[in-house]
C-alpha cells in the first residue's frame, strides 16, 4: 500500500470519529466534516493550492476518493460547483475571477446551478434568447431559463446568454455569472409527479452580471466545454468514477445485478432457472465490464495529458443506456418488491433501487439527450456530413 494511501487512512482513523460516521447526510456533524475536508484541500483535491485545492495528481486523487468512499467520509456532493463551473473557471476565467470564485467552491461555501435550457431552446440550445446587454461595467439580463437543477438552494448561476442578436446563433452567445441574491432573479420550483421539486424555472428581469467568462460572443465554445465536464462526470471518466467501484465500509447495502438475481430468483445453489433472464444478467455484466475497461483506458489517456474531448459524448450515451437497462433489470429481478416507494414492507435497498429506476429515465436527456450525443459523435468523431 502506497505512502499516500496509508497517510489518508491514518488521518481518517484519527479524525473521522464515530459521531460523524453515524450522522445522516445534511446533519450539523456532516456539514462540519465537509469544512474539515475543505481545510485539507480535499473538497477539490486536484485544484491548485492557491485556489483552495490540494494540488493532487490524478492517481493520488483517485486514491483519496477511494479511501473517503470506503470510510463513508466523502463530502456533501455538489457536482454543479465542483465538477462543472469550477473547472470551467479554472480553464477560461481570468485571475480575478479564479481568486474570487474558486476558493469559495473549494470550501463548500457557495452552491452553483446551471442556466442553459429555455422553454423554446432545449436540445437546440444555440437558439436561446435570454439577452444580456452591456451597461458600463456590467451586463443586464432579461429572459427565462428552465429545468434549473437545485436553483432554490443555489447562491450563483452560470448562464448562457445572447450578447449579439445580429450574429449567427452560435457566435453571439456569452457565459456570465449571476449572483442569485438580487431583486432581478426569481426562482419557481417545478413540482414533479414524485412530489419533489429538484428542477426550477429561473427568471431574469434586469438582473445584473458583473462577470463574463472568456471573450464576449465566444461563450458557445465555453458552454460546450462545460458540458464535456458534465458528461465526463455522468460517464464516470473522472477520479470519482475511477473510485466508484470501491466498496464502502459504512452505508446502505448495495447489490449488483447478479447478486439481486441470486437473492430474489436463485435456487439453493444460486442458479437462475430462467434461461432468458440468465442470459440478460450475463450480457449486462459483460456490457458493464466492457464499459469500465474502456473508461479505464480513457482515464489513463487523460492522466497522460490527452483531452477527453468528444469521447465524453460516447460515454455519456453508452452510460445512460446502460444505466437505464441496469435499473430496469434490477426492478424486474425484485418482482413485487420492486414496486415500493416507501413503507415497512420494503427494505431500504429495494426502495432505493425503485427510485433509481424512476430517475434513470431522465439520464438519456440530462446533460444533453442521447440523440444530440449521437449527432456529435457522427460529426466530430466520425466526420460525417450534416
């Protein structure tokens, strides 16, 4: 075992006490623990130290995530801030923007959300109409965004806006950063059939933005790059994905598809008598292993300095399809126990799988629909004509 892994384990043994370990997500103890991790630079461990990170190399980052995962000691998740806008500011922001925004993200002091889709601009994102007009040293925004994940809990929103209405639609777009705590920003939750409201409508009425990322009217390139970060995360191409298979020491029991098949349908010797279902389980296992092996190869290429680029679209599409297939197969394997939402008649892992199955239906839409990903692959990877 490497020195860094030993150091992380020793530090966790000393600092990750039982009262924190046994506390639920969102509790005061867990929030305090997130601050402890921030002091170590372990919220965004691969970021430079001057921006609140720990400056870890890719392999050490994987090791850290593995050990935090095994111990059940990971920080409260905030994908929008740490995995999407943070890396985008690192790549395209000026030094002042990096110093003002990145340390707060690395210390989990702010939450960000995304202002991309509009009621009339979903998959055809470049047709967006939210306007931003330069007024002295700031931009004035007017328009509407929809499907804004986590907007009610967010402090800032990064927004794609139209800054030149006379330019071709891909060339008149900019990315601006907007403080949501101002009179010109209104958020309305969208209630889903599940009863929850993870998505919102966001309205801008003369809202002020003082930060524009990169160059005016060149936001389409930046916006696409951010989507690559998002899709890489969805596909598991980052350090978190590389560590995802690490078993947890604590937390709810998770079952793989084959384990569920044995648990609910297996005979005494564990064999599944239904040949067709047995074939499905085996094919799913093969597909999962093939995807993981390919992801591993791409991660190693990333570690060597190569940019993932449009590979993220391939894995986003494949990962979304496999995720839907996996969750649907798990629900079928559980039979009537896969129909529960809550209640004493169902075990925790059963309701968790059912909820995951319902949520998986959106995975081929969120972060760019599979149809969009296939178009990107056709044009950018295969070089096919429009």
